[in-house]
């Protein structure tokens, strides 16, 4: 080991493709599982939450309007960037979750593979859950999934990186934009993920990452009239109930917290379908008349 | 307001459907555990025919104690019902579908009497769709493994369902058919102004030999529905009705394991481009807002017309509206029936008055309104801006607000400028424009060059504050499965 003094990083939020500090100027101390100081993370305010929603809304048109193939390529690019910065994330996950470097490496690899899994879904989900409906009449009728809009994501508190990506990737794979509240105790892998997204062709504002007190940030997000849905994965029972009540005010789609024993298990479609709408388009088919049967 | 009476080339002689085909009892009980029973507190309410204000029957009014009894019955029935092979559940539903077809004329007349809708609509739209819905979901009962929700998807348990008065039996079918097909049991609350067809459905369940407790019917008011939604042993809540009540339900179930689907209000935009065939568009507009007296959550209540064809379209539209026949809902010629209740009529009237007070220009078709019953003449507003109440609030009546646009972008922006997102219509001959506009509309159902089409295979439901979840099609199964 060299005795060179390392260069520490100031961790910042990721909002609208930029890296601001909290507008409140507040930070809070992040430690490893043994209590050793790791960083001062921004402690986001409700103003930061609202700014993040504005950025996510602004990004929604372009991201949801991008072709599914294009979104898939962008998400795959995220996996490529992560692969190159693997050692940094192994380090952060080991510190955050109190696991050995080798265990952390397994987690980080599973996380990268999760991005790849969802990257492949972008241009397949519509065929799996949408399709033509055989209506009883002369009509063409097609149901297609569409993204719900701006989704607030409360990342899991314990699984600071694999859990985070497992809830974020399905939201943006289908064309939603996201405001993510990182694990309160272990926000550093999430904040570093922002740096990866910024260099992965993900348009600014598509993903916005906030650190701080989950309840403080989540409350204005759950009540925000321009947020369409909320994933409560990172909320405890009492907070989840409170947020679900607030979310009813504009009928947000709510994904309640569910116990996850093993984040490495292959996910199903649920986290994608929770934030999809189904649009059904009708059109008369017309008729060629009796001569149509002559071939 | 124009009162010019246009003369018709043809005068129509009355062609009343016979009401003797339906035998309405003077009183009905709650249907719990396969039996008709009185309410625990003995409460009853009257249901009237909105076209005559005649009392049709006196119906037991379920209270919290009855809700508990019905939920317990449904819970007891759940174990056996959910364990039945899907093919057996399917056959019960096929039986129900067939019995509805057999009794469809009777049910159509009943629906018209209790709801006030024209017999033509009850007979040709409601009833065929009701039977088709049961027939469609019957076929799913033994194919759930292949529905895309993983192998052996499980039912949720007891479903508490609350339905509105605009399509009483059809909404019952939308709720009960998928619930039973997937192995749930149900407690259903019909609307207080239209309880009768649901009670007749209870008799159909008897004829079909459906095991007791699988379907329970609890007539009552909003408090009955609230007690059902809040009951701790209900696993699934399905509601069709107003957005305000939908939000209250979402708050009630917060923090529970109850799965919820909500089908709520709308303020559908019907967009007419300058190249649309005017006559077809006019028919579509009329169908969009005057079908069922406009008491339709997916009604095309905002007409967005391209400025260059505004005058021509409005002239055709007014001419067409003047030919609509308003009157006795049992008359087979009738186009516009009665408003469902005095309360709803008051709401429509007050919103229309507000429209006039805010400066929109009102035009109503000149037609004679019957002296008894609840009626409202087909009405439209021109010079409407997006700020006007009549352009923002769901009126749920035969009232159309007309706005204009110049470019497709403006049409889309105006169409989406609402907290609702249930339906929309597009009228243009240009295929690429249909697809581009449909793609950008934030609405669950988009009708292009048609309007108000429904089918059991076609998922229906809203974006934004029009609710969540879909009814109909494969998508409709998800609402009743633990997936």
C-alpha cells in the first residue's frame, strides 16, 4: 500500500443531467457499517424534489418518444460504462453493505447483468403484453403499453446498488422518467450511478437521483400533482401508508413495498407493468364487398 | 338559445316496447348467501322510473352489518369456488351468458324502466354486450395458465365491487364475469337509483345453479359502498364511478393488501380535422356525447374542431340534433331518454347555467320535454375556452362543449389539457395523422373514425385521474389475479 493521500470525491445530486448540491446547502454524514466516515452526502430538500420532478417531466417527451430500440441501446451503454467502473462500485457496495470485496463484486456483477436484462426488454415488452384484440365487428383494434409518465422511486434501503438498479431500470426501460430517492443510509452507490448515467447517452432529466432523508423527500413527491406514479420499495410500513394516502390525491399508480429476499433472483414483468398504461386504438376496417372473396 | 322547430319529413307514430314482458315485484331483499333477505336494520328505499317518476319497487338497503354478513358468505364460498376446476367455473359462466341471452328482452325493458335509457340502446348495446362479456370470460376460466401471468395464477379472494347507474347490468358484467372466471367470489353493490337489474341477475345465478355465496348483491347508497370497500376481509376492490369517490377509495385502502382497480370520470376530446367526412363525423359526435344521454364516463364531451370547418360542421351538427327524438324510453324510435335521477338533472342544469354565466354560447335542440320525469334537451356550447367550467368538468349529461384548433399540435395539446385520460376520438381521412395523433393522446381508449365502441376482448380504462387497471380482454384478468 502506498501511503499517498487519496483524493476524496464530493458526492452530489444528479438532476436534469447536472450535478448540483442540495439547494438547501445541507449535507449529512454517511458512514460505513462500522461507523467510519465515508462522505458528506447532500441532504435534499422538498425544493430539490420539486426541481427533480420538473427535470423529469421535461425529459419525458423525448425519452418516451425515443424508439424502443434506441432506449435499449442507451441502457446497454449504461451496462458498458458500469463494467468499466466496476472496482469503484465494488468498493462503495462493500463499504455500504458491510460485505467483503468478493461478495460485493458478485453484487456489482449481478447489477450490471440486470441493466443488460432490462436493456433487452425495451423492444419486447409491447409484444408480450399488448396486441390485437379480436373484436366482434369490422374494426381494427390494437392495445399497446405506454409509459405512465414521471415515476418517483424510493430505492430499497438495504440493497444500495443491486436493489436500486432493480427498481430503477424497469421504470426507464419502458419510457418513464424517474426521480430516485437513494437509500438513506447508503446513498453513495446511487450518487455514483448518476455519474455513469451522465456518460451513457441517457438524456439529462431521464433519471434524477436525490440523497437525504427518505421521508422528507418522499412526502412532497407523493403529493406532487405532476408525478404520475410512485414505487414505495424504500418506505417502511408507516411511511408507505402515509405516502399512499397522499398519492391518492391525483390517483398516482402506487407500487407498495414488497418483501424481497433475494435481489439476484430473475425479476418478472411486474416492475415494468406497474408503470405502464394500456392504450387501445380502434379503427373501422371497411369492407371490400362480395368481390373480396373471389381469390 | 334557438327555439326554431325544424319540421321532419316523417312523423313517427309511437312504437312502444311492451313492458308486460318484465314482472317487477313490489319489494326486493338483499341477495346474500343464495337467499333474498331483509336488511338487518330493516331499512328500505324506493327505486323510481326516471322517465315517469313512478315507483318501480321498494328495495332493501344494506348497512354495515349486512356488508359483514355478505363478505362472510363470500369468504365461505371462496374455498370451494376457487378450488373448482376452471372448466367447471367456465360452465357456470357459460350458463349465465346463455340465460342472459334467453332473458335479454325482459332485462332490456327492465333496464330501460329503471335507468331511463332508450330501449333501442338497452336492447342493442347493453344486453348483447352483457351476454358477450360473460361468454368471453367463461372461456378464460380454464385457460388462466396460458394468459401470460405465469403458471397457475391464484385468485385474490373476496372482491368488493361498486358500480354506477349509467350501465347497471353491463357494469355488473364487467365486474362479475372476470372475478368469477378467475376464482374469486363477489359482493356487489349496485347504484341506489338502478338496483333492479342486479337483483334480477341474482335470480339468473339461481337458475344457473351457481353455488350460494359466490355472488352476493347489496343494494344501497354510498355508505354501503364505503363499508364494503373498508371491510377488512375484502381482498379486492373494484369501483366504477366518480373521480372524487375513486380518490376516497384509494385513501381507504392505503396501507392494506387490497388490490384496487378504478374506472373513473372523463372529459374525452373528439377531434375533427378539416379533411374528415363531415356527415360521418357528425354521426360520431352525436354518438359520442348523446349515447345514453351523455351519461357515459368515456363520452366525447369536448369537440375539438379544426377552425376551417367549424361553421360547416356546427351547421350540420345542429341540423342533426334537431332530428333526435327525445321522449318515452320504451318507444323504439326514441334516441334520447331520461336523465337517470333528479339529482343528476340538477347537476347538469347547474353546470349548464355556469357555462352560460361564464360566457359560453348555449344552443339547445328545440324539443318538447315530457311533463313528468327528468329530462334535458341535447345541448351544445360554442365559443368555449379551455378555462370554462364546461370544458373542464365532467358534466355527465347531453351537453357538448365545442372548441377549435388550427394545427394538429394544438389539437393534441388541448385534448391532453385535462386531469382525465379515458377516451378520445380522431376524425380524419389521413392514416398517418390518425396514428401520429393517437400516439400522442394520453387516453386509454382512442376511437379513430368511430366512437363509443365496446367489446369484451378490448381492454378499457383510463390514464391519469380517470383511474387505473383495465377491464376487458386478457388485461382484465390481471385485476382479479394475485400477480
